[in-house]
């Protein structure tokens, strides 16, 4: 069990010096538009209008699926040839379309204009458009903009950019408070809130909130606890307003979740006995749920391709709680500060890589012949065809996987592909 008076696990170890293979080459990842899928589910008064091409529209529609019973809260303003050639005034068109949309949809309180590769190529200034439209539509609707373009980004950065666009609009506060940063499922938010209450930590806000318009406040007495490892720019923007990041592993698995709460408990001076009383039964239950998958996963080798930026915490969980052997842990970007509490928890012999040169990485993968590969959708099918068992990393952001009660489900996500193979073999 975690003892609040002891140093956090991994303190003082070699996390800062762990060697990293850096690669720059062809990458196989989705673009930041993908984030709309989970962001629009979370922020129920938000609409995401992608300003892009038919390709962007197809991507977002196929990623989000078709909503049958409700009107979708995302769409694409398709830039036509006349816009791309600079013949039509795309700004006028965009303003007209936004006003029309908002007249038709009184449920929308925040409109995100989402930039794409085509809108960036023609240098359509969406920040200016958002300012213009806000001036016209406030206080009923707030319009903000960010880029989801696929140039030099990975798909989870879309969330970081969306949240970053909201930071300047957050009210300021001097009050001591805890702010959980990163989009998590409502069910997980409720569970986390209950634990913070029992620990006597509060007030606690979540960013993003269920309604985009309910922006939490921030200031010099705000502690930040990051729920997702890909919100680095948002965290830096909040720090610039005086908030401080509490260093912690991410709340994946029983251990990670306890250590995440422990970081807040230490900062808020929670009594050790109270901490044990609250977290021990939850952690025990989570460990029991995880243990059901140990027989399937223990000793199996895992290769993590760089895709979601969740690779390091997930590798830590699978190695420490399920006994999987890590062959290579790839991450699109390594932010050592945000990973300071995670890196020392990886095994000594871990091969860590940052960025991607996909062909070279695939050669390493084939050479190692892992039992399971965590990768993006674009690589999963070809690798399955070559005989590898794969797990789509995008499932880690589409399903609730944070916290104690989801720890067993998270383990199951990785056990399932191996189970399926076993059954097919019989
Ligand atoms: S934003 Fe760029 S990478 Fe993403 S779907 Fe549109 S064109 Fe493709």
C-alpha cells in the first residue's frame, strides 16, 4: 500500500536519464480532428465545426460513427475549389454558415471552429473568425478556435489544443483548489469526485467540464492533477496563470490510481490513516479485477507503437500489474517533465523510442516477434495479416479506462486479442 509519509515510488531513480531512441521519418497516426469524437461526448453544449475538406469530413464521420437518435454536435464546413483558389471570400461564407447553424441549434453554448490541413494551407484565420463571431453572438454563444491539422501532430494533441483554446477564457481565482485536467468519462469523473470528497480534498473541478460553458477558475493557489498525459501545452498555459502541476503517475491501474490520489493527498496534507482507509478497499478491489487477467498476460511480450501518447503509463501498468514483458515502448513525443513520475517505474532494460520512422520500427517489431502489439488502426490490419495480435490504441481514449473501477476493463482490453487468437487456434 502507498504510505503518504514515504517518498513516491521511483523517486530519485534514473527516470531523467533513461536512454531514448529518437526517430524522425514517416509516421502512421491519425490527426487531431479525432479528438472531437470524445470531446463532443464530454462537453454536451459544444459543437465542433471542422473547416476542412471532404477527407476531413470522412475521417470525423467514420471515427465518430453515425448518431441515430440525436443530432450530431460536430460537422464540417467543406472548403470548395473557389475557397481554395481564393476566388470566394471564405470568411463571409463561414460567418453565414455559423449564424445559420446557431439559429437552428439553440442547444449550442460553445462553438469550436476546428482548423485542418486545408484551412491552414489557405491561411484562413480561424482565431479572427472566432473573435468576430463571438463579438456578434455573445453572451448566448462563445466561439473559440483551435487547430486539429495533421501536420506534425498526433491525434490526442487535438484535445490539448481544444483545452488550450479555453484557458484564456477561464475566470481567475485566488482560492485553494484542485483542478483535474484532461477529458475523462463522466462515470470516472463521478468516481474520482467521491474519492476526493472522502479524502477531504476540495473544491475539485474537472477540465473539460460536462458543459463547455462551465469553465473552472484558475490562479496561484490551483493545484493541477493531470488525468491524461497529452495535455502538456494546456498544463503550461495554466502554469503561466500561477497554477502548479502535482507530479504523479497517471491514474491507470490500481497502483497508478492510488499514486495519483496520493500526489493530491500529500499536497493537501491528508492524514495517512485516512488515506489508507479510503483507498485500500478500492485498490484491493481493482487488484482483484486485474488479477483475473494475469494468467493470460503474464510473461507475454508487448511492443507499443507510438500513437496516443498513453504508451508509457499503459506500459507501466501492463508490466507492473500484469507481468507483461516490454520490448519497445514508442511514444510520439516524450515530455520528460510530464512523465517524471512514470519513467522510473519502467523496468531497467526498457527500450524507449520517441517519434517514428515506421519502416525501421516495423523491422524491429518483426525481429522481436512480440505476442501483442499496441498500435494505431492503420497498422493494425496489416500486422494482423502478418500474424501478429494487435490492440488499437484509439480504444484507450474511446473507452473509460481511468481509475480503480476500470482497472479490470483496461487489463481485459489487452487480454481479449490474445484470447481471440487462442480460440481461433483450437
Ligand atoms: S486535418 Fe489534415 S490529416 Fe486530418 S483529415 Fe483533414 S486533411 Fe487529413
